[in-house]
């Protein structure tokens, strides 16, 4: 399973997030992998969603990674990514609502 995870990370590094999500979804089905690499898998989901431009799902994945990670330093990194995407999502929703009202 480690090879599958490394392949998913390699695809994300190349910008092929959709292909990586297929592999990550296979990893999530394995309980042993979820137990040992849950935080890493969740963080990798966040990276994939970020590449795809899905701020809402990226934020959810980073928050999931923070809850699953047992190391405080890593939790801080996951939470900072979570807050960034929450702010990004809120800004996008506000600006698109403002554009709709200005166009009317």
C-alpha cells in the first residue's frame, strides 16, 4: 500500500489530482492503512483538492488531517491550511455574491 500512496503523491506533484484521488480512495478502503497513515492520506486529499480548486473540500481534508495527526507541529500545519482555505472560500462566496448584486 505504501507504493500506492507514493504513486498518488507523485501524481499530485505532477498536477494530476483527479488520477491521484482514484488511488487515495483505494487507500481509504483499507482499515490498516487508515489507522497508520490516516493523517498523511487526509493531507494528501487536501493537496489534491487544492490543485483542483475545490477550497471547501480542501479545508475539510486539512481539518480531518489535523484531527488524525498525533504530532502537535503537524497539527498546526494542517490547521493553518484549513484556516487559509476557509478564508479563501468565504472570500470567494462574498465576492461572487457582491458581483451578483452589482450586476442586477
